[in-house]
C-alpha cells in the first residue's frame, strides 16, 4: 500500500507538497532515489540543511571529505544543534557512493561527539565544537605572514613553491601526529578548517 | 557469511585457462570491484559464480555454501551480463513479463516505477531502445528480484555519464537499504573507486589482489628518494613497481607491517588507481590473494 | 520451504506482495508464449495454408465421390458408370500426391524453424546469460518450451493428417492406389504426422544446442530430420510391418495384378486394405515353384488375362496355388501406434539429451 502511494506521488512530484511527500518517500524505500533526482532541492533542504559534495581529485578519502564538510558546516553555523544530517540513503543516492563510506563518516563524527543517532528518527547534530576565536586566528595569520612567508619569499620560493612546501610540511606534521596518537584527528581537522575560514 | 567463495577454481577453454588457481572469499555487505584488463578472466569468474560456465576444477559457493547455478543460489542472486543481453524482439513490457515469470519472486511495482522514472517507453521493442536504456532495463529486471548478491559485468560500459551516476546511485541505494552485496566488474578502476570497498584484481586468469581496499592501500606505500639508493632500499622491501627518473626514483612497495622511512626519502600513500595500474603492468605479480594466500606469498618473490 | 520462510530468507527489502503463488508451469507457459509468439504465428499460418490447400484441392474428388456413391458404385462397382468414375479418380491422384509430399516435409519444416533456433538463438545472441541466470531451472525452461511448441505442432499435425485422410478416403474406397499402407500415406496419417512433427522439433532443438549457431543448426536439422523422414518412407514402413507375424493365405488372382512377386509390396492383389508382403506359387506337391517356373506361370497367366475364371482354370490345370502373405488392414492402427510411440520416444530421448547438454553448458 505504501509502495503504491509512493509511486503515485512520485509520478507527479509537483502536485504534492514537500513534507508529506518526503514522509511518504522516506517510508517507501527503493524508488525514493529516482524521485530525489527529479524533485529538486527544495525537499532535500527541508530535510537537512547540509548538501554534500565530493571532489574526486582532492586525494582526500571520501569519508574524510564528508567528515570535513560536516565539521566545516558546524563551525560556520550552517548546522546547529538539533539539525538533522542527511540520511544514509539520501547521501548514497545523491553522490552514488558506497553506503559503508557514509556510515564510516557518521561513525567518525559520532566518536568525535559532534553528532548522535536517535533510533528511528535519524542522525542529529549534538553540539558545536569549540571554534578558534577571531583574535587567535588573526594572531596565527600574522605570525605566518610576518615570519615564515616572508622568509620563504626572501629565499626565492614562488607562490607554487610555497604552497607545495606548506602542503608537504603539513602532511608530514599530520603523519607524525597520526603515528603518535591515533585520536588526534579532531584537533587537526579543526585547525585546518579554521585556517580555511580565516 | 561469504557471498562468494571459490577454492582452487580453474576454467579451461580448450588449451587456455581463462581462470586458474582462484581462491577467494568475499564477505557479505561489500561493494566489490572486480578489476582487470580485458581478457583477464573477470567474465569467466562471474559466469562461474552464476553457473553459466562450469568449473574445470575447484569449487564455487554462493551465499554460504549454495552451489553455483543451483536454484537456491539463483533465487538469491541477480546477474546482469555484459552488454545487458535481453530479448530484442519483445517489447519492454513483455520483457518485464518474461523476467517476472521466470522468477517466483519479482517486484513488479518496483520495476514499473523504475521504468517510469527512467522514461523508458514500455511499449517499444527492446531492440529499439538505446544502449543505455537497455542497460537500465536489464539492471531494473535484476534489482526487481531483490537479490542478496548482485553481480554486474561491465555495467557502465554503454552508459553516458548521467546514466552512470544514476545506475551507481540506484545500486548504492539498494545496498544501503537492503544490504545487497554487489560485485561490479570493470576494466576501468576509476569508475568503481568511489563505490567499491573491496577489490578483486585479476590478470591473465589469476588473482593479483583480493581484499578490502582500505587494507590494500594501507599495505602499500610510495617511496620517493635518490636513484642511487634505490637498490639498497629496495633490497629489504617488496617492490611492486619502480619508476626511475634522472636522479630520483619512485618505489611502490608492499608491506605487512608499517615500514620505517629511509632517511632522505619521502613517503606517500598510493592512490587506488596508481596501485592497480602498477599491478596490471606486471601480470605475474601477486600481492594479496585468497584468504590464506597472503601468508604463503613469500615476500622475496615480490621483490624482484 | 514455505513461502513465509523464504520471504524471510530473501531479506527485508522484499515486499511480500511480490511473491506470487502462480504455479511454475503457468509462469513458464507465459514465458514460452511471449518468446515464441513469432514461431507460433508462423507455424499457424503454414498450417492454415496447408488446410486451405487440402480443402480446396479435395473439391473435385469429393464431388466425384458423391456421384460414385449416388450411382451405387459402392455396392456394385461393375455398374455401367462406375469404371469411368474409377478411371477419372486415377487421373486425379497428382494433386493429392503433391499435398502428401508437402505433409511429409512438414516435420522437417518444424525441426528447422521451431526446433533449431529454440536453444541456438539463446546461445548465439547471448540471451542465455539472461535466461539461465533467472531462478528457473534450465531443464524446466526447455521442457516447457518443447512441450508447448510440441503440443502446438502435434495438434496441427493431427488436424492436417485428418484432413488429408479425408481427401484420400475416396481414392482408397474406389481403390486406385492411394492406400493407407502407402509409405507416404502411412507417414502422413494424423497420429504419425503429429509424432513426426514433435520429433522434428526435439531433434532440431538438440542440433541447435550442439551447434550453437542458428543458421547452421537449421541447415543441419534440415538434413537430419529430412533424412529420418526419408529413411522411414524408404525402409521404415517395410521393416515395421514385418515385426508382427504375417497372415498367409491362398487366393485367386483377379487378373492383371498378380505380379506381387518381387514387386512393391503394397501393389498387387490381396485382401482389401491389407499390406501385401510376399506372393508366391506352389506346385502340385505343395512345394514352391522355382523362379523359372514362377516366371513361366506368370507369363501364362498374363497371356490368359481375360477373367478370374480363366486364371483359376489355368492354375487348377497346372495344380498350382497362388499364395500371398500380408498384414491385414485391421492391424493398421497397431502399426501406427508402434511407429508413433517410437517417434515420441525418440523425441523424449532427444529432449533429455538436450536438457543434460544444457545443464552442463560451458
């Protein structure tokens, strides 16, 4: 019965309002995929403020990209406490990626304490992480510009060279930390995202 | 439970072995990329699992220990063969009828909803559909059986980018919702990189790499260092592939335990693409294959 | 396994409504109907053309037979008008002979156009990868197809066989040679035509499975089924009628047709409707005449062929008896039954071999 309802509504998506449609589809399983493809973003947004995207060339593992995007959204305030994260099926359908990858990302975020699952309802944002305040950010930035960047330029490195060197150093820094402590990824991720904001 | 298990599987056509010494066990719930060059034996392996080809030697078991080709196995698996063979003289509707009547379990509402969503004209002859539509139809007929294990032989070969995305998204949704285990075969690994979490790499009928992609990647490292130290460093490592430049050399090495970085060398994680390419370049390489084969593969063999 | 159990085994995603308790034979019948619709329609058209040809072709014979009956020739064939009508009948055997030939070829057509592509097309076009990966056993799939197509061609064979028998009936009654025992007529009787068509189908399917190429399988089926029908017509019937003990009896030759000795067995004289196997003459002491003596006796008989009285007189004069051995007309259904049973048995064997072959398809 539910299935046939889904079929009918799915066939005429425009004739049906957002929320009931979402509920019908949420219950209806397999073909919800095809409808999210055709209905458009409005319903998705009503469900979760977050839309994932992937950069296949970044070299960052897919699950980490998802983790970063959630962290980033929380940090920037797109996602606040109590917001719903996209459901597994929706992420899988829109990005066409392995469901295990999404599960892994969500598990990771759960371990970080950022999100939590409510049985039967979905996954929700629990708390905002500590953000680096603007003053600290500015201070860090100033140290980078006045100190290291100036020296690097003086040494003759061009912009690409500087970027490459920074990337390489950052990677070594991360690798070093990974081998020392496995659970330090949270702080590192915050640091990088904060850098991006500044 | 393993969805697909082979032990010592070999298939001979005339004088040539299409598949030989194939031992693997794919656990439940995986999205498996069955990769390899053309003619590596991917299709033969899949056909063996479905029961379309008889093993010359060895055994194949599905979903626990159901024999390949048995009705019990066929009720729980679905297979879309290469180029999505369908009855071209039938209309789409009739094709659905044929599939529905060849199976006790067939989800007609699912199939018709899918076909409607895909805008496939149900009255048109199958032979008149585009290649992409035929592939979508074949996939729909397979998914409407709600299998435990879905095996797709080169499913993306005839699809345009949008259709590729849609096909993958649908299969992944089924995997998320129903826990379907999936085996994709493809000779383009990058196609499967985002979806697969398990790799079976074949070359010349033999298995080269089998295992969770994460583990495989973790067992390989790219070392970048001075060319004149290459031999000294390579001596103690299993070098899968070496690429030499004027003064630098890049070694792709395999290791069971984390390795110590030689002084003056840079360490990097390989991408799946890079790794697969290195193995495909040398079909004689066997990295990690079969549940027991890993230990048996002497490290020295690889280091040549 | 019950439905409920298997539903659970199939997983949460499976809607219970999608499991239909339709018997398997019914599902397969639907599949065969859809898949072989073209073949069904093509054969149906062929059968209709044949049936129409028979109905049209037998018109003259039928009306002449009506006259024959009206003239009471059935009871007294020496009446004035009857010999003329008899003569006219013997001038009309060409169309029916042509039609009989077409029907002899029918099993070959069935074998070539229905049997050969049955499996070969699946193998050739690769659709076997679809069909054999569904949850239906290949054996049942094959048996369903052969049973349905077989039933179809059997019904067609029965109908055409009865129609052609209706056409031939006046000729037989008037006795102008289109006897039921004639190998062509024997093969195209309703029961054997059906059996031959089924055998053609099964053999065609078998060849298609072996050869895996539709066109070459068709060519081979043409040769093989054609050869089987030809062999049956050439030797099969003769061999068949010798399996039961013959009846021997001395008769009085009625005139010309005494020459059954060394001639085709179905011509010559004997009890009405019987299959003549042998004729010979015995001398005064019950000993068979030597070939030389027989020839002389026959020449004498031919020279005095005026009436049965004179032949009898001649034979009595020389103390010679004329003997025939034959299978009586009443045994016709028995032989038909035996022949048909053999053909159906062969068809079943061919199907079994095909099914085994299909199961171990590599």
